[in-house]
C-alpha cells in the first residue's frame, strides 16, 4: 500500500497542488450517509475532464484504486474508501447548466446537484422528471452512477430513462464522449447505459445530456389512512386513470408514527392514529373531482379516513413525514436497510409473510416500511436491541429476499449494490449474469482500479 506522501507526490505530477486534499482536509469533509466514505485519507478535486483523465491515467499506470464521490448521499456503501485509495471528488467539475427549452434537454456537468437542475428546468416550465429527498446534495454524476429512481419514477422512469448522452473517463484515462441530444440513436452498443448503475466501477462520469419533462401543474396533497397496499393500489390506479396523479407514496404505521413523533408532527396523523398504513396522493385534480373519485373507497373500506392539506404548510408537514426517513432510522438500534421491488399485486402478501419471518427470528425486531407505491419499491429498515451476528445478518437478508426473485421482483431497487448489498445481490443473481458483468469490468478496467470491491465482490 502506498503512503499518503507517495500518493500526493504521484498526484502532483499530473495536477496542481491546490487540487489535492491531505488527510486532515479529507477528515474535515462531511462523510455523508456512510462514515466510511472518507476513509482513504487522500483526495483529488479535478476541475475538468482533462484533470480526471490525467489522474486516472497515472493511477491506472501505478495500480492505485480510485473511489469517485458525488454528494455522498448514496445508501449502499458505494462511496466507502480505505487507506491507500484516492477519492476523486467531482464537486468542482466545471460546467454550466445548459438547457434548450425547445429540445427539452439539459447538458450538465456531473457536479450539478439534482435541485440545481430542477430549479433551472423550472425556469422554462420544465422538470427533471426525478425527485428524491436527497435533492439538495445528490449530484447528476451520482444519480447516473446509482441509476437513481425516486418518487416520480413510476411516471418518468429512472435515471436510465432520462439519459440521452454521456461523457465519461475510463480507467486508462481515455474519454468516452457521446453527448447525443436526441432520444432516437441506434448506433451500436449503448455505451452510456453501461455507466448507469455502475457506481463508479467502470469510469468517472464528467458530463451528461438529460431529457426533461413538462413541469407538473399546481397540485394538492391528500393523506389517506388505508388498511393495506391492495387498497392503496386501487386508489392509485383510479386517480392515475383520471390523469391527475403526480405522486403516490405509502408509509406503514410503524414508520409514519416514528417520524411523526421524532419531528413533533403527531398532529398530522391524529385524524386516524391507528391506521395500518398511510397513503400520500399528490394530485392535480381539484378538490371536488378528487372527492368524487375517492367516495367509493370510503364506502368499500379501502379508505379509513382522509385529510386534504389546506395550506402549503400542511402539505409540507405531510411530506416531511414521508421524506425525513433519517428521523425514523436514527431511532432504530442496530439498523439494517433494504431496498427491494415487489410486483404490485404481491405487496400485501409479501409484507405479511415478511412480518411472520421476522417474528421467527431472535429478539424483538422493529420494522419500518415505506414504498414508492407505483414501482412496488419498498424501503425496509429493521432494528433490534442486540447487535446482529454475521449469521443473523445473513439470515435477515434471506428473510427479506425470500421469494422476491421468483415473483419477478428485485433485491436492489434504486440504491444500487455498493458494498452493503453485495451478499444479497450475489446470492440472487445467476452465475452467468455475474460472469458477464465481470467480463465487462475486466474489459474496461483491467487493473481493477475503479471502486474495487463494489458491485462485484471480485471486481
Ligand atoms: C434522505 C435520502 C433520500 C434518498 N432518496 C432516494 C430516492 O428516493 N431514490 C433513489 O434512487 N435514491 C435515493 N437516495 C440515495 C441517493 O441520494 C442516490 O443514490 C443518489 O443518486 C446518490 O448521488 P450522490 O451524488 O450523493 O452519489 P454518491 O453517494 O457520492 O455516490 C454514489 C455512487 O456513485 C458513484 N459516483 C458518484 N459520482 C460519480 C461520477 N461522477 N462518476 C462515476 N461514479 C460516481 C460513487 O462512487 C458511489 O458508488 C436517498 C438518499 C438520502 C440520504
């Protein structure tokens, strides 16, 4: 392993000194969601694609591993770094947000945050088509690299569907540049898609062309208490059929009440405190039209009760309960996080079976669950008083993954694999599929310098 000074000397041979961060400067960075992110101790802050290329070339020549960082909001350990590695910070990569409202595309640097692009698009009455609670910090480079999904994915797709063109630097410093601005481009293998969800293991994304959508119209927020996912899905489809559904998020009781208490917003749930689950419907329909649609669901028992936000503050409070997942998560002892997708019709039975499997395990396990309902994407957090042994952690993963692939779901939905999901991913992926991925990795990064050990354990 190279010493800090050796790594700094190597970097100084290709970029100017002020772009290199020493261990004391790296330690002062906010590590983000995972305290292991800043473990490497040395970082480089390239200003442009040429700097990225020069750094990767010399790291490749000297077999020094590089871990790329965007906003460090990733939830799968994909940005974790260790001593002897170099962190590639992308936050200072130059480039304006260049929007063409007629084409409805944006050319952006990987450093641009989700929110900055959302706000720039809004000035043209356009939208990014993706929204996550990490919007203020997550970068376009990180969102491409994790194939981010979020709350609008059921309408507009994930990052993969937004990506028209890419510029990325490969391990040997060569630059793949395909800044195509049009959706129809059948020009051989679709290289840009390789970087989508690759979590920095195949190259460093420096620029991208992103497809934009028409901005959403004025909307209202309704919070519904529901008995379960089947009811929530019926409501969702009905509002969607009317053309007025913008967002549809579900929270099970344990999660919603934890956040409400932690944020001092218990009043938001007081209209129906004991509901098994809550559904947030953001809709462009006026109040009367929405009530007409919901009426039969009150009669059938699919809606236990409901409240419609009467002000921006009431709407923001409802959304705070959905988005402040950290407030709930922080109250869990020994938390374990999962992010899976279940075919919609199986959501209720999956949740019931999961509760049963957890009940058979040691200790009193608290389960917090929420869903991007339209995608069947469940975020599950579990905790208990006693720490998990390695065997118990594996058993927990097996309890979560049970039957998921067989029913056509996915064991990682939108957060990626990183380090944290390697075991569940490799257990549930066919050997030929893993071999094909390893062959792509070996072809593009033969020395294995790019984010080694992430996505593929042997990578
Ligand atoms: C409160 C909260 C809510 C969230 N909600 C959602 C959600 O609804 N949907 C969702 O999909 N995710 C969600 N996330 C997860 C996270 O925001 C996304 O994974 C996001 O895309 C990560 O972007 P980032 O810039 O922070 O990347 P980082 O965390 O810095 O990096 C993530 C991975 O991408 C790699 N990487 C970063 N930049 C580049 C680059 N330029 N080139 C190559 N590789 C790169 C890193 O090496 C790492 O493997 C949430 C996170 C939080 C904290």
